C-alpha cells in the first residue's frame, strides 16, 4: 500500500508539467498555423505579381517585335533614298 501511495504522489506531481507541456504545444501549433496562413497569402500575392510581370513581358516582346519591323522598313527606305540621291 505504501508503494502505491508513493506511485500516486509521483504521478500527481507529473500532471502539472504535462499540462504545461501540452499548453506549450498548443501555443506552438497555433503560431505555426498563423505563420502558414501568412505564407500562403504571400505565395498567392507573389503568384499574382509573377503573372502580371509575365503578361507585361509578353506585351513588351510583341511591341518590340513590331518596333523592329518598323525600324527595318525605315532602314530599307533610307537605303532607297540614299540610292536615289547618289544617282543624281
């Protein structure tokens, strides 16, 4: 009976540290959940920005292509004008 009483006292002394440990785990999990949510929002925002940058880059590439065609046409016209002026 004496050993059983000592065992109960030891187990009852372990209850408070176990409760504190459980509370600290709950707090840690709650903090991790908020960090995960914040990171998910950041990822979504970054994906949106990346999509806008990609769209802008595609638009700029098309504009650059059109500009290059116009410059080539202007260059051909300049060559023709130069040829006409040299014949005179």
